[in-house]
C-alpha cells in the first residue's frame, strides 16, 4: 500500500497540526543530501542549466536582486 496523506490520516489533522508536521519533516531531512540519494536526472538538469548559464553570461539576474524587487512592490 502506497503512503498517502489519506493512508497516514494526515487529511484528518487541523491546519496547525499539518504545518507542525511539515516543519518536523523538514527538520528531519539531512542538511546535505548524500550524492547517492540524488537522482541522475537532477544532476543532468543541473549540468544542463549550468552549461546554459555559462554560455550566456550577464543574461540572468541574481536571485536576491529579483526577490528584493518583488518584496518592494506594494
């Protein structure tokens, strides 16, 4: 039987309890994933994006700059 929100009874929890559970799950994750736990397609996608970014220097913007701009909007 696959693990689902319903099979674990999570759908019966209050919003507050679900948020607490999310925090507990997040905190249980390792800070740095081991390489063997990273799917090959993730590594391939990262390599593809890095190659694309290096081929077009100056085209993107730093994430912090974009986030600051979004946070400044009313």
